[in-house]
């Protein structure tokens, strides 16, 4: 029995020693695991940062392209506006239509006066009433034709006024888009400086 007891005690001691060794090696393994885990997490965050940096570079390149395109479109629009202003087509059309309208209005008034005069004469003269009525009809016809010319010229005048207001809107739009393009161009440069730092 005593030998069994001694054998059990020895076995217990040896088992304890082995457990302590295993615990120490387990501690080392646990520490090594934590170190590797921390290193792995740092590597994943580094790859995320690289991806974010690449995305930012792409966005920066696109914004620079957009700024260049806006500058180019602004330049083209300004050239078109200058060309239109130099041509003076709209002003010439407007003055021509106004002159035509004045002439047609004068002719229309003269024709109306003649028609009224002929109507009065037609009422007073009985013998020549048929002939005068025919003249009045032809004058009325001519007056209507002149009215058609008048309204056509008036329509042209309105169209040229609309064209002139559209041109003015283009000028205003070009000036405002020029201001916004300059402010937008300033922002990407600041962002680029931040990236370089």
C-alpha cells in the first residue's frame, strides 16, 4: 500500500510539473497569438488606407478633368458671345423690323383715311356709288394685305426681341458659370495640396 501511495504521489508530482510546463508554453503561445493578431489587424487597416488613397486619387483626377472641361466650355461660350456681339445681326434685324413696321403703319393709316373718305363720298354721291364701292373694296383688300404685312413684321420684331433676350441670358449664364468654375477649381487644388502633405 505504501508503494502505491508513493507511486501516486510521484505521478501526481510529475503530472503537476507537466501541467505547469504546458501552462507556460500555453502562455507563450497565447502571447504570440495576440502579437500576430495585432499585426494582422494592422495589415488589414493598411490595405484599407491604400484603397481609400487610390479612390481619392481617382476622384481627384476626375475633378481635375471636370474643371478643365468646364474651363474649355466657358471659353467656347465666351467666344460665341463675342462673335455674336461683333456680328450685330440682332441689332440690325431689330432696327430693320422697326423701320418696316413704321412704314407699314403709315401706309395703313393712309389707306384707312382713304377708305373713310371714300365711304363718306359714297354716301353723298348716288350716281357713282357703285364705282366708289368697288374702289372701297379694293382699298379694303389692299389695307388687309398691308395689315398682314404689318403683323408679319410685328412677329419678326418679337422673334428678334426674344433672340436678343436669349443672348443676354447666355451672357449672364456664361458669367455666372465662369465664377462657379473658378471657385470649384480652387477647391481641388487645396485637396491636392492636402494629399501631398
